[in-house]
């Protein structure tokens, strides 16, 4: 069968340990008891250990250890590698194949530095994750060869080398070589038939033994001969290390471990499913040692057999050998029971009945995969690694994890101490710690005590190292060791100790001790607490109220028992906001106006006795006295009751009481500090009485009905100055309810006035007892007392008198008693009465108009008349000229006049008030005479009769009448029509088309008296004068007045704006140079005319503009970019001027003076208006740039900067071209 090599599922490791060398490196701390002879015999140890992954499982039989001579190894074969440079060095990948032997030959990058080769199986972090390494110091001018053997690597990092040649031997070829020879059979120490395990003999193949004896033999020949140091670095002696007794250890393993892992070897469980195997067993129920408190529930535990086997076999070196997951050999035999293997390399194999196929996984709550059948797995363990040290823990800290309560009252406290340190991660270069031990010593003590347990009859139970968090999560790089419980002696002022922690790997090599200090005291005693406090007051008719204080206090009895409980009480006035509260302290003084009281409870055993108070022990819930009931195991609760002298509320609205408590203890620090402050308050029980309202002769009327038809009453009240009032409560009683309660008929006589009815109600109210007086009222509202008025909605359609009473709630929530008559007053004097009014409305007025001559003018007389059931005070007159606005009185605007009304008298003698023959109501009349604002459209007039507001004795409110019918009144203007001055314009470029503009306020619509007509006469536009009109304003076309309609002269009208209509007269003249006179007139319906005249002069062509100038300011060289040419021009940017630039290099001088351009010139042209102004970037045309620099004033001109990309010497010509083609040029050399 071909062996399978998979380091991820089965791996092995072989290290060489010279125990004498290990001891010499730590000799100063080992102490005196060192067996150097035994160490010498173990100076050539070869320690082998192996492990299996969870998805492979462990075989149902022992492992086989093989050996072979190094001289018979296969030679590595060359392999192609992928090379990539990283920050660590050159990465060499050979395709993901597991290699057991890697040889690299390379050139040296830096001869002054060593060359290194580090092998990895998966990701790496420096030395962490390495599975093999080698280094060499290069000689000058030669290449370097590095040779590394490993349990399986897939890539490498080459440091300080280049041009590598890589050769490997695959792990598959190594484990399937035919030169391996069996060396030893290693397995569990079973005895006889056990589960489905193969119980064949084990041990050296030359002398096999029963499994039990073979395990003892492995321990005897290979158990670590050296343990931890005898002293810490601080000189503290540690407990003497000793290894366990082999026979006792194997017996312990068979007694406790084998039963726990037996389920793994069930014949029905595939090896890859062992990780899911459960082994539930019955165990001791949760309980407290020495106590009757024990759970009645059945307790079961599942120790997870796979985890038990892993913790047993892969942590402790002794258990690793005893369980058959490790072996020890020697290079040369120095003792009779040793197995020498010289320099042979090792191989571990195991037979499996069922293994997982590629890609298969075992998942919780999922069916098991089928597997692919039997297989033989092999783990290669090359030689060469020397193990001499294990690193000490770093970043060691000691902190308190928690307290352990005393088992009995007044017993010492305990605490749990967490020792945590940075965990050393796996590496092929350093030993990887798997176990830990810890000691503790008082500061100043030369001897430390162990924290870990001893084995019987000898040896120590070290603790496994596990990370504080899963991989990839915080805590994975740290490990923790707990010391619990550590007792804190009574009266010791706490613990002040030093802890020491040492680590060891699975091969048994220990690190030096690392020390850390810790100091901690027992927790402060729990403080007694005030659970509740209250002040009970009684109002006795004065501001001084007798008061009783009741306080509930709780204290614990499980940790420390009290001998006395003190309660400190400070009474103080509570100042209203925003005043600051007084500073109070249980040991400080008493604030001004306050006083204090001291209460206490003493104990004789469990029985409490009050000092300055009475005391009652309560049950745990605090709901009833304890009596003879059984006390609970937690806190105990007591109620203290004390009589307080009367609290005076004459000037204080609220008293406060600040309370503190402390206890005296039978053991430990005593007394305790005072606990948290508790506060209780006593509000004033003194009520606030409202003042009686004034008595009115009539019943006040409520408001007019709102949109829902309900009237509203304003209920008001008064308070004495400085009254402590928070809210006012409004109570209401209807007339019907009070009459029924008093035994009267439900309905009052309809002929009685409200005043008479109110007198009956007052008498009926006074006849009731105080209880019935309050009972007949209902509470309807509670409002802020500072409002002094509350709005109350009366029932819709109610005709009753409604009575109201107001009571006051103080800021201390005390409501005033029901008001009664005292001191010669009657109860009804506190009543407030309101009745919903009946509404009375006059009939719509009749309006008659007539003109009245007054001097040279005319006025309008309006006669007004209306009948009404309630006296009319006046007539309100409204006017508008808008038909739509006149449809409703509320859209006609404010009244323009108001006429005082009077009763109309008849023609009899003596005259009598006239009444309406239909309704019988009195008729009221008024008259108004005056002028209306002149207007060509008629005024639309309406009137409203305004009655007097109320008639109290009838409970009637007057409401304005409906408006009268519309009366039309014309008040024509007595002045000529308005026509604005004439203005002219020339709308075309030929200056022959003309327009005259004006406006008028005359109405456009047709009028009853006639229309406004418009005429015009134009003189000079043609040979004969032109007459336009007459035309009415309404007949003119309404246009925007922006474009000439063409054709003969014509009037047009624009849209009326702000009471004026714009007008335009369009016409043309034959000759633009001829002046024209226009005369326009507007005539109103009464023949009055307004005339306006204007003369338009003939058009004269303007003189031609002056020619623009151009001035050369200079030519300035620009390094590496040519030259800058500056010119100044006064050409306007509003005209289409253009600028042309011509430039050329000069290469020779003519015989008679100026330089001549001998090369092809550079010519560009740009619109002057397109040139941007600074600071905007210049415009580039071709390769020439243009930018305007400044324009100081309209007369100073514009400076233009021209960038020419030609170097000196050169000639430049700048030409300014006007819109008519005229040009001006300047030329310069630079």
C-alpha cells in the first residue's frame, strides 16, 4: 500500500536534546539537587513526537516508528521555481508540492552578511511558521549551498542570495522509499481486549512487550530528567521539581483517561468522525462545599473524548510518552535500556480503516461523508534540530479577576488572580511551549508556594497553554493562568506577593522563571443602604404640622455581621429654583433654618433594638414584619420609626430630609463609611384659598357662538399676594342640575329675567350641605393658576345659567377645600355665573340716494332705515366700484362713513315711535350727506345696521344686520381728462418711421354718459397734414406696443397698468431730415378736452468717428519662450476691430541699416473683443498668445500683451484693422 504523506493531517517532529547542555545554560538557577550523572547519560537524546489532525483521527492500533541511515537518502532532483521578491527576501515556489528535502545553491548578494534559507508550509511572519531553516557565512567570491530537511515545505524565502538553483525530494518519495526499517511499535497502554483497539505487543521490535509494560519502559528510558529552575531571577526558591512515578502515571492514565476516550475507538465510528464523538456521563450536581445548598437536578457532562486525548497526549511530555504519541532514542547508548539509532532519520506510520476523500468535510448536524476506504499515513521526522531552550513568558501581568466571598460570616475573603502573558507561536527555530507552571511568594519571603497541584505519589500536574481567543481574533497571541482562590487574611491589609511563571514544551525543556508583582486588598465592607424614607404630616389647621419619619434600612449579614447601624438625618428647608441646594454632609454642620437627628439600631445576636426610634425587622421583600418567619440568606431589612417635632410651613413650602447610614462590624475595619445619601421631602399641607369674586347685579353673558355654535365663558379668579398656587381647578354646575338637587322645578319661569333666576339659584345653593354643594358640581378643567382666567365652552344651545367654582392646588399638590361662607359671608359668594346669550339682529336696511345742490357743486344724500328687535346704534356705510366686490359686504373694504341712528317717529301728535307693521319691531333711521370720490364708473353703496352690544336684563347680544341692497351712485369728475405729455422715438434705422407714446387714466369700458374719444393731427410728415380720429378708447386695438403695425398712421392701446392705459401713435415721414409736429387731444363724455403737442426735429447724420490709434510700448525677451510685445490702442471693444501680428527671425544685416527678415514670417489675426483681460489666461491663436493687461479709463486706451514664440533677433509688425477696413500699423525689432 502506498503511504500517504500529508503534514496537515499527520506530522512528526524529532529534536536532539543534550540535557547536560540544557542544565549548564541554567546552572545558576537550578539549585543544588541536580543529578549530573543522569544528565550525562541523557546527553544524546533524540526526542520524537507526533500528532494527528481532527479530520484524520487516530488509528485503531499503535503507531510504527521507522528508521533509515542518512547515507541511503535519495538525492534531490532539480526543480523549476517561481521567483518573487518580498520585503523579507526572494520567495521560491515549487508548485505547492510538499518537499521533505530542499537544497539551494545561490550567489551571494552581500558577502559581509550571512545567507539564510527559511522553509514554510503556509503563511509566515518572520520566524513564526517556519518548518525548517539553515544559514551560512559566505566566503569571498564563491557561491553558497544550503541544505534543509523538513517534515514538509511548499515554498521558501532566500535571504541575501540571488540566482538560485533549487533541488527537492518530495515528501511522497521519502515516505515511500524501500529502505525504511521498523524500529518501535508505540500505542496506548491498554491491557487485554479494549474497545476496537489492536492490543498487539509494543516497544522495540527486537524485544516487544505488552502495551502496559511498553509504556512504562518509554517513561523509564525517556522521561525528562530535568525540570524547572530551583530559583527565580529574583532569588526566590521554588518548589523542587520531580518527575511522576512511571507506574503510578500509567495507572492513572488507564483509570481516568482511557475510559474517557474509549468511545473514539468504537468499531462503528470512522476515524475521521472521532472529533464528533460524545461521551455523556453522570456527575456530581452543582453544590457548595460544606453547605446544604445542592441542586436537585441530575447533572451530566460530556468531556469530548477527542479533546481529552489531545490535551493528554500533546501537552505534558510524560503523558505524551505514556499515551503512545512520542518516543525517545539516543544517538549512542549510554545506558542499558536506551535504544541507539546513531544519526538515522525517523518515520512514523499508522494504518487507517476509513479516511476522507479530497474535498470532504465533517460538519456538525450534517451526515458523515462516505470516506474512500483504508490508507496508511506517514509522517517524516528529519534529524538535525537541536533543542536547548524555551523562551520565558513576556509581557507578564498579574491582575485581579474577581473576589471569592467568605464561606461563613466574618471569615476571610478570597480572590482570583489572572496571570497573562504573550504566547510564543509555533516555530521550527524555538521550542513551542505547551505547558505552564506558576508559584507565588509573599514579598520578602525567600520561598515560593506552588499554584499547580502535585501528583501522587510524586510529580506535578502542569497546566496546558491555550490562547485567550480564536485565531484571527484579539487574545490569540496571549495565554492566561488563574490562581484561585487566594485567601486574604483578616487584618492583613491585603496581599503583597510576587508570582513566577515558567513554560515548557512537549519535550520537557523548561524556560527560566518570569516574575511579576501583585498587591491587592479585600473589598471594602458592603455599606448599609437606605431603601426608602418618608415623612408623614398631619394638617391641623395651622402652618405647624406634626410629622413622623419612617426609614427602611438594609444591610448584608453573609460577609460581615453588624453590631450597630447608625442613621444620620439632617432636616433643611428646600429653596425653590433657581436657588442652589445647601451643601449637606453626614459629618458637616446643619444649614441655617434646619436641624438634625441621630437614630441607631443595636444588635444582641440577631435581635435589633432601636435607639431614638422604634425598630421592626422586615421580611426580605420589605412588605411585612418578619415575626417568627425564617430569615433569608441575603440582606436583612429593618424599619425605623421616629417622631419629629412639628415642621413649620409658615415661610417654607417644602422641607427636605437628607439621610445617611453606616454600620459597625464585629470583624474587619469598623465603622464603615457613610453610604450614599438618600433624600425625602415633606411638602406643605397648608391649602391656598382663592379670593371670592365680586357680586354682579346681572348675569354676565358668554361670548357669541363660535363656528360650531358654542358660546365661551371666561372664568377668572384672584389670589392673595405671594400665594403658593400651582394650578386652578374649574368646577361647573348647570342651572337645571342645581334646581333639581335643591328640590325646585327643573325649569325656571320663562318670564323671569336671568337676574331673578340667579337670585333663586343662590338661595338654593346656600340651602345645601357642603357635601351636596360639592357633589352637584363637576370638574371640567385644571389650568395654570397664574393664568387667572380659564376659557370654558358652554353646551351648544344651552339656555341655563351656568355656575362655576374655582379651587386652587398648591405647589405641594394640596387642593383647597370647597369654599364656604365664613366671617358673615354666604357660600354663594364664591359662585361665578354665566349664561349663553340670545342673538338679536336688525332687518337689512333700506338705502335711498338723492343729489343735493351745495353752492356751485353737488353732494349725495343717503337716507337709511331698518326695523330691529334691539336698539340700533348706527348704520355702517360701505362702497366699491367693483361689481364682484359688491356681492359681499366683507369684500367691500372698510366703512367709509357711519351714521348715528335714532327711532323713527310717526306723524301723530304727539309723535310716537314707529313700528314695523309685520314684525312689530321699532324702526330706526339715519341720514348721511357728503361727496364721493369723482369717477366715471358708479359707486356701489351698501349699509349695515349696527345694534347695541348687549341687553343684560334680557341676556341678549346684538349682531349686525345683513347688508342692504346695492345702491348705485355716480359722481362724475369735474375736471378735463388726463393725457400724459407726448414722447417720441425712431424705431427704424432709416429714421423715417416714428412713434408717439402717451397714457391716460380715462376708462376704456363703455360709460353711461358716453365714451372718451381720441384725435391726432400730424404736420410735416407729408405734403398735407394727416388727421387721425376721432376714435373711442374702447375701439383701439390692444397690443404690446413694441412693433409698428405698418401702413397709415394709427393709434394703438396697451394693457392697463396701475390705473393708466398706455397709448402709441405709429406713422412715418417721407424725409428723415424734415421736422414733424404732432397734436393729440382727448375728449370726455361731457365735451371737456385735453390737448398735448410735440415737435420731432429732422434727423442729422452724426460725424464719422476718429480713427483709432496704435502705439508700440516695447519688445521684451522671455527666457526659453520667445518675446513679449506690448501695444497700446484706444480702439473701442464695441466695434469689430481686428488685430494682425506678423513676426520673423532676422539672420543678417543689410548694407544700409535695418535688419531684414530672411525667414518665412509668422502671421496671426484675432478679434480685438475676443482678447481676455487679466487675470484670466491669455487666448492662443496658432502659437501666439494675446491678453489685455489694463484699461485705466475710457480715454487711456487698452494695453495688449502679445507673446511671440520666436527668439531674438526678430522683427514684429502689429496692425489694427478698423470695421471699415482702415488700418494702422507699428513695427519694432527685438
